[in-house]
């Protein structure tokens, strides 16, 4: 009887094993062989590094570590006394140029009155010359008939020559006054150029003053805050970081041998190590333009005699839905497992050159 029970148990185990193997084979054939998986995947986000545009000592820090902020919120305030002085200096320079322009415009008005005076003097000289010419002609006629003396004729001729000289002098004076207008107009143009330069300097000084208040460029959470009151901040030096939660995505580094059937638009099951038992359904968004090793600080040089082939990995960007139970809980750097379902690959265009942020090319759309 013991042998019968033993045979029954062994038979049951064999049936269960065969059933399990059959189910496993069926599952692999219907689903498993279409799934490409990797645990070399991480949550990522477009982290904004905040640094000042101007240099100065930190006067106030308005945010704390891990604080939620909105775009436009004040993060850090720098000492602005030097920049206020520069604004005042630039404003005074603008005022000085405006005063110089006003003074030159008044000179132009005065110069036009001088031109009018010179024109009147020229008209007077021409009238005097006409009178002297008439007197000379009469005296010459009388002298030819001996009705007047030679001395009177000489006097009339001298008066005519004086009148001619006076006309020439008046014309030269008028030309000089008119030329002075061109000089004053050129001076006005130069002053206007200086005034525009001063206005630009004033605008730059105001911008520098505004930049002493460092504001958040995006909505996010403050992280990696290294700024302290009294610290000397310089342009380009990091003060803190802003993580735009919950706008996160996954970068999965698949082996090059796994990419043949992958296409943008395919569904991805994402398992986050920090939240076991919960799954997210993402979408393949794009492929990196090169393997990860090509973007390293020291890319590998394979043109050597001791070459060893190593399977390369290509970063694949996976978009995550924003309205899930894990929204706001995912943090950049968390480890995940990504499983891409490659079924229906012919329904999606294969973009060998697709890069981050590019889901489909216009050419592929036209072909589709």
C-alpha cells in the first residue's frame, strides 16, 4: 500500500511539474518572448541647477531643504548696495546726456537767429552796394561831361568798392553761420548716441540689481542646498537645485542585443524598488543617439591590439503617466525594473536616430 501511495504522489508531482512546465512554455511563447527587461534603469528628472547671474554676498536665504516652491518664488537675496550705486551712477549719466542734448538744442535755436541776422546784414550790404553802384554811375556820367570833379568820381568809386567788400563779408558771415548749424547737428547726433549708450548702461545696471534676487525658474522641490547667509556667490556657482516633481521619467539602459524589436510608443511595465507590488505602465519615448559609453568622460578606444568585445548599453527614455498612485512619490535616482512589450512592433515606426524628446519624425508620420 505504501508503494501505491508513493506512486500516486509521484504521479501527482509529475503532473504538476508537467503542467507548470506547459504553462511556463505557453506563457513564454505568448508573452515572455516578446518582453525585453532590464534592472539597469532609474527614475530621472530635468533637475534645474540654480546659480546667480551676478556676484555678491548672500544677504538672505528664503527657502529650506526639501521645500516646495513655485516658479517666481524668491530663493536667495544678495547684497545689492553696490548695484544700487551703479544704477544711480548710470541714471545720473543719462540725465547729464539729456541736459547736454537740451543745451545743444538751445544752441541750435540761437544759431538759427544768428543766421537770420547774417541774412539781414547781407541784404543791407547788397542794398548799400546797389545804392553805391547807382551813385557811381551818375557821378561817372557827370564827370564825362565835366559837370563834376575827378575827386567826386574817385569817392563814388571807393564807396562802390567798399559796398562790394561789405557784400562779400556778409555772404561769408552767412555761410559760416550756416556751417555752424551742421556742426551743432553733428554734436546733437553724438550726444544722442552717448545718451542711448547711457540708457543701455542704466538698463544693464537695473538688470543686475534685479538679478540680486534669485528666483525659481520652475515649480519644484529644493534640494542640494549649499548656500548660506554671508557666503560670496559668483555667477555659474551652484547655490541649490530644483527638482520639478512630479515631472519624472525613466531612463533604462538596455543591451544593444535587446533593441532590435523596440520602437517608440511601445508599452513598458515599470516596477519601482522603493514601492514593491506596485506597477506603472509607461511608454517608450525615444532612444539615445549613442551608447552610454560614448558620452563618458573617457570614451573607450577600441582601435588597439588587445580589443575585448563588451556588450554596449543604450539609454532608452520611458515616459510615465502623471495621474498614478505614485505621482509625487517618485524621486530621481530610484532604481526600477523596466519590461518593454515589443509585440506589435510593425505598428510603430522604427527610428534608428530618435533622440530624447523626439517621439516620431515627420518622415515616419508621412510613411505611416
